[in-house]
C-alpha cells in the first residue's frame, strides 16, 4: 500500500512554481530599484529633494536583500552618468546618514572601481570616479583630509622620472577637473593644503613642454580667439574660480537642502590609493587644443556666453560633450538631448552647441566619431530648431570661411567635406554672392580653393549640370570640369599615335567578349619605345602596351563605377601581367590619370580597387603622387585622399596579419597548456577545435608574412617622408638663393600635408619614429621641416 499523500505529485510542481515566482518577484524588485535609481533627477511633479528623500528610504529598506545590486547600480551611475554626479552623491550621503556601514561599503566599492579603471586605462571612467569621490566630501561621506591626500598622490605623478608627459598631464588634468565640485569645501576646511596642491600644479605647468601645441591648433593665429592648450586653459579657469572664492554658478548641489541631516553623519577615510606605476603598454589620452569660435559679442541679446576663462564655460562644454558621447549613434535623439540641455535658459544654447560640434569635428589628430556623424546631427538640429539654428550655423560658416587662411590643412579638408554634405541636404542653397570677393584672389589662396573643393565634393553628391545651374556665372573659373573620360585614341590627331590601330582592335575584341589571353595577343606586336632608349636592348615593361590597354579598357567601362570594376575584374590577369614592376605600375596610374583627369572621384575609386586587387602596390601610388607629372595636381585635395586611402590599406593589411598571428599563437598556447582542465579538452574535441590547431610551420610562415608586411609599411612611410623632405628642401633652398619669401601658398599646403600624414597615421608612424629620426629627420634638415617632426614626437612623449 502506497504511503504517499494524495496529490503529492502536485506538491513538487507547486514547490518549483513557488520558487520560480519568488525568483521572478526578486527580479521585479531589482528592476524597479534600478529604474528608480536611473531615473532620479528626471522631470517630475515632485521636487528633486523629495524624490531623493523617498528613494533613500526605499533603498534603505531593501539594503538587507539587495545590497550588492544597489552598490553596483550606484557605482555604474557615477561613471556612466557624470552629469548627474551631485544627485547620486546626495543619495549616497542620505544612505550613509541612515546606514554608516553601507556608506563604508560604497566608498570601498568606488575606490576599487577607481583603481581598476586606472589599471585598465579607462581614463574617463577613472576621472569620473575621482570627481564622484571628491563630491562625496560635500555630502559628509568622505573626510576632506583623506581626499586632499589622494589628490596630492595624483599630482605627485608629475614628478615621476622617465615616464611619458601624457601620463603626468592626465593625472594633473583629472585633479584640476575635480576641483570645481569640491574646491569650496576644501577652501573652507583645508585652505593651506589646497594652496600647496595648487602651487605644485603651477610649478609643473610652468615647466611643462608644449611642442605639440602648434600641430593640434585649428588656426595658426590667436586672433580673435586664443587657441589654448587644454591644461593651460583649465588652469586659467581654475585660477579664476579661486579668485571668485571657489563659487561657481553651474553645478546643481541638491545636498545643500539636506545639510542638517548630512552634517550629522559620520565620515569615512579613503585608504591610501597609489597610482599604478607606468607600463609601456599603457595608452594615455593625447593632448588637445581647446576650440573657440564664439564669444559674447557674436551672440544676440539674451543670455550671455560665459567667458573663455570662466569655469562655467568648461562645465557647460564638458556637459554638452557628454550628451554627444552618450547619444552620438542616434542623431535624432542626440539633437533632441542637446536642445533639451538642462541649463539652456542660462546660456545662448544654439551657439554653445554649434561650437562644441565643430570642436569635435576639428579635433586633432582625429575626431572621436565619423565626420558624417557631426554633419547629420547639425541637420537634425536645423530641423528641430528651424527658427534659430540655421542662422547660427550660417554665422559659424561665415566665421570659419573668413578665418580659413590660417586654418590647418586637415581641418580645411573636414570643413570642405562637412559644408558640401550640408549643402546637399538643403538643395545647395547658399548666399554665394557674399563670397564673390574670393575670385579676385590667387586661386591657390585658401578661400577660392575652399569654394573649388566644395564644388568638387558637391559634384559627388549631385551631378554636373545641377552644380553648374546653382552657381552664379561669375564663379565659372572655380567650377569643376565635366566628369567625362578623355580618351586620346579618338582625338583628331589619334591617327598619328603609335598605338591607335591596336586600340581600335582591342575595342572590337573586348566588345566581342574576348578572353584575357586574346587581349595579350592583340597587344603582343606593339613596339616597346623603352628598348630604343636602353643601350643593352633590355626594355623591361612596355609602356605602349600599358597605355593602349589601360586607356581602352577603362574607357569602355566608363559608364559607371560598376562597369569599370567589372572590366578590371575580368582582365585582372592582363593587369598583373603588364604590371610586373613598380615602374610599370606607375605607368598604369599615369594612364588612368590621363583618361580620368576630369573626374577626381573616379581616380580615387579606381586606385582603391586596384590596390584591393593587388594590381598596384602602395609604394607605386606614393611615388606616382610625388612624381613631376603630378605637380599640377599636388595641392588638390583628392590627391591626398588617394595617399591616405593607400596608407590605410597598408595599415589594415598589417593589423589583420597581426591579429591572425596573435589568434594562432593563442590557439597553440591553449592546446599546449598543461593546466587545461579535462572539461576544456572535452569541449575542444566536441567543437572540433583540435583540427584548427596551427602547426609551428604555419605560425612561422605567418610571422614571415607579418615581418614582410611591416617592412613594406616602413618602406611606404620612408618613401613618403623622403619625398616630402626633398621637395620642401628644394623649395626652401631655391627661395633662399633667389632671396624670395619661402612662405608661399604652395609651401603652406605642402608643409600642412606633411603634418597631416604624421597626425592622421600617428599610431603607425610612431612605431618607426626612431628609424625616421636616424635616416631622414636628421639635424642638418631645415628647422621648418624638423619642427613638424618634433611636434609629432612630442604628442606621446
């Protein structure tokens, strides 16, 4: 007889169901707590103070069950929502007043996070953590003495020997950027220690080398707005704050409403936090120059734009940059968040937004995000704020255009790309008549050159007839040529050219869908003009074959990019056969240019395709760009677009090989590891991972491939910098001999392009800086060229 109770089977189900329900109830409570914490400070019918008081009571009641979750969420909020720093410090202060042990655990948690961020090079997270710890002094959670000790230890990094300057800079910057939050409290309680800290910072800043400053400036002149180095600017703002007795008007301080509660709370001491020693693998943030475009005189009546050295300017700009950082992937959300800036009634918001977006776009050496990101956000801002934003943007464009003659070349390119894109979204409407004075200037002057380059870019986003129609007739000298091929074998004098007959035969053969071998047969009997010039009769490659084949094939594929790609793909074998040497590859590029010299985009796209298909080598492109035949194109933007895409192609190739080799070594290490558990071995067998184990021979071959690629990369940079040095040195010597001013428009464009190559590819060039210094940038070089190299090396010095 069964002794089980009736419905015992159901009990098991009930128990499991109750357990599941309990888990889901816990999850619901956790989600609700997370939502309450994340949303505190958002618009609400109740005041912020009552919301904080209510939330503190709710969290205190749930501490017993959900302490770990609450600690994690609050710590993440401190780092990921720095704009709400004072709201969360107030919340922690209220919790500390209610539960001293929780306050201690939170401080421990925050300190651990801060240390981890420093060790893992998460510099922004570390800076926000330090700021949060500093603001906890205002809430009577942390003792002022222990914070001063921490700030002292951070500033002491500036005294370290044999470490990069960028390391010292970051530690000093992180301390300075925390002072607006806690300066007043330290001034009232620890004035002498605060003054000693500031003296140490001042001594460091006065000794600090700033060779990098010139390379990172948007404009070479300081009128009307100084282009200040970021640490100098922040130091000036902090000094002004000190003059004002550490009183600022921007940071919300909700903890002041709870002063009577918070001042009764017991405080915690921070442990001794020693900054981790420098490691050669650490990547520190690079220095930058603070971008200034507007001052209060540019803004109409209404709220006044804070001065360049007021701490409010720093706080507003940092807050706007954070909004951009959080929302940059969604342009509509980003525009909306910027326009809903919490303190918009206190400042001319449109001007501040436009300034920080251009600051990001012109950030040197590279912007944080894709350039088109900023253009798309500006368009959304114009749509959301049609009554004011387009006028502010037009005013900004006018300011940039009027100051363009002192703008650095990299920012000139970005300005061209942004303006052409912006115009294409507004039917290319612009008050061109206001700029017609630029037509009286030398065509190499930045203003007419800007208009010409904008129209070239606009052509890529529209079509020739449209561009011609929108421009006033007076601008005809700056209009781009009609983008069509110039096929020399159909010219009036084509009959006298040696390759005309073969070219016509080739046209017929290609249209009859011939094979690559048949094309080579058509070209076979063409004479080699180089053999006559060679004494030994060994002509090497045949330029006439290349001439006939490249011009004819690309002319047949001239209808579109796709037609050209299909033609190159089909006759890839012929290209590879003809492009047997670097000289032959340069000959291919010359003929490509001869055919498509009126269509800059086609040249860029076809060279990119040929590099991908390995028809031409990167070094051939570099040598072609610096050849005498390309002198007429040398200051045009598209030529440098070609050079940069060539360098990027090489960099990507090296990076891919490095990644593949690293993966292969990791696999070998995992297979050979004695500590591998039985479970890992079993899992590997199930995943058939044993078959993927690379042999030592495979890894050796990969290493050889990588070494060869790195040698090619180094060679490419050596070619480029050597050519720059040659042409710039020739120019400087010639001007000196003829007693002429060397600082011509050509010189400014060329030295700017040299600087651009250094900065755009700084990560790769840095690896070869010692080789460059030994072989090329030697002490006997002209100081103007050497200055560019020294500015580059000081970026991470």
